[in-house]
């Protein structure tokens, strides 16, 4: 197993030569590639003089992530060793990083450099990076932004896109951990140029902080890969929540909506929407279903966003159900179940484009028919429906996902419509249907069921791209 050294460099003519020379001496290194990221000095020339096997010169400064990708794409070795250009003589110590990866003990190693007294700032950038990595992965890193790393090529290719700028290391750690990689920090006797507490140093660390924050925000879940593998916006459903809020407030001025009913829509759409958004941004897809999340809590003592959503959604359903039932015990239970189950049913169907919206329209139509076309609050549900129709343009085409924020809000709104205005028989029928869907999903795959049934498959094919 051989390694390739990738050295991104920007205006490092005074140190790149020694870094290259020492990197070439590392046992197991087959090639050394320097990626000149738009330097205005003689970085490329010095790298060639020092014996770099390949010097790639980018036409402009594209950032560290782009430089690393360019270098990795130019080599074929099984292991990649990323080194900063200013390591100079200390680059030879990188052998310590390679050994665990080459032996199969780790998928990625991260260098922990000795602390240099008087170097660095006040730790804001490092602190943000450490907090972010711990938040997303549970790892507590000593050197969260260390650029000296060795990793398997296969892991690098699975990660794919890298962040630009100084957020690349934080993003690399989080993405590697999400793929199940074994990440090991290794103490290494290396040193590189310290920025110190000068004006330029603080400006440098300010850029670091911004780039790290940007990398963390990107991993909050605003964008996710859909069933086709395309990375698309994943919280289109925020528009559903916004429309519900606008509709609830607008109902105060139309004169024909029940104010209490409008307030119930506001509570339901915001409450379920916020819980769904939290799951979109911070949730993990390692477990699914009520049983999976609660088993995680009971067996591993880990509180998932799925548990928070289930408990929080139940509490909101009870609150709104109490409002719609005026506290009458039987109706309170029925209305609460109707709202909670409707929200989860629509959420369960949001695995392919168009399904959640179709379920919402279907439940809402049944609710309106069951109400005899007489609704307690027209404006909020009309606003939500208009937002759902508009959202369908992107959702059905696979260009954006509603996310849990949208599917939960839609389901809760449709359930609330029935709770407010449908008769008791209709409510019982809907509750039974919702329960069947929820029960089935805990034991089997709804998508597989749809694929096996010709009629369901035909309907599903008309809802959006497949």
C-alpha cells in the first residue's frame, strides 16, 4: 500500500521547498503533489526545484478544499496524506500519521501538534470547531482544525465534495464519521508558522471562524441527498409553516373565521413545524420508527430527535385537542389522536416526491367533505393549501424536499381540520386508517408495499419523479 502526499500551497515560496524535500523522504510515500492555489510568488517554482512529482497550478485562489480535491484526483495511491505547505523540516514526522492507516488500524488520522507558547488567538475558532464536531459526531477532538491528516482514498471518494477555505478539516471529520470511519488523533512532533496575536493574525482567525461556521451550517441539514443521490434543499416545508402563520393572523381580519380555531392552527403548524425542523437539522437517520428511537433511549440512554419529536408532538396534539374539544374527555382523546396520527402519517409517506402532498390533499378533502363544506377557520387552511400547491412544483420534480418541517405541519393541519369540523364517525374512521399506516410502517416498508401493488404503484408514479 502506497501513499501520495497532497500539499495545498498559497504564497509559500520560503517554506514549500523544505516541506517537499522532507515529505519525499517519508517511508511509504510514492508521490508528492503540490497544488499551487493561485499564488502570486514563486511557490510553484520552488516546489519543482525541491523535487515535487507534480505541481498543479490553479488559475485563481479557490480555497483549500478545491486544492485538496485537485491533488487527490491527480494521483492513484490508496492512501492520501494531506500536509500544510509551511511545515518545512517537521514534515518528515508525518510518517506517524501514515502508519495507523497503512496498517488498517484507522481510516483517518489527525495530527495533534505540540502547543507553542504565545501562538494562536483566544481559541474562538478552535472552540467552535470542537463544539461543532462534538455536536454532530460525539467526538471530542484535541486538534479539530489540524490540516495534517492521512486517510484512505476510498473514504475520501465517498465523502466527495469538500468545503472551501478553513472549514475543510471540520467538514472532513464530520463527513468521515457519518460514513462510519475510524478516526484517530495522533500526537506528532510538527510545527508550522504561527500567526500570533497581531492584526493579521486576528484577521486570519476571523476568516477561520467564518469558514468553520459555514461548514457547520452546511451540515445542519438544509441540503440533503434525495432518493436519486442528488443533493437538494431539504427544508422547503418552512414555506408551509410560514403560510400557516400568515393565514392564522390574517383570519383576524376576514370576519368569518373562528378566532379560537385560527389560534389552534397557529399552534399546530408552528409546533409540529419546529419539531420537524429540529429533526431535519439535527436528526440522524441511523434509526427510524417509534420503536427504533425509544429502543435507542432505553437501551443506549441516547435521546434522539425522533423521541423529542414524538413526545413534543404528542404534547402539542394534547394541547390543541383540548382546545378543539373544550376539555370534554372522550373528544379530547379522539381529537388529540387524530392530530398526532395525521402528522406522523403524512411524515411517513414523505419518502418520495409528491407523496406527502398527495396525502395532505387527500386527508384535507376528506375532512372538508366530512365537515359538510363548513369550516371553522377557512383562512389558515387555505393559506397552507396554497403553499402546498406552490411547493409541489419543486417537490414533485425532485428539486427540493419538504422535510419533516413540511410533512409534519401539513399532517397536523389536515388532522386539525378534521378534529375541528368532522363528525365523530369520520374521526374514528380516519384514526383507524392512520393507525393501520403507522402500525404497518413499524414492521415493514411502505415503499416496498407501493412497489408490490400495481394500483398503488401507478398512482405513485403520477405524483412525482421516480
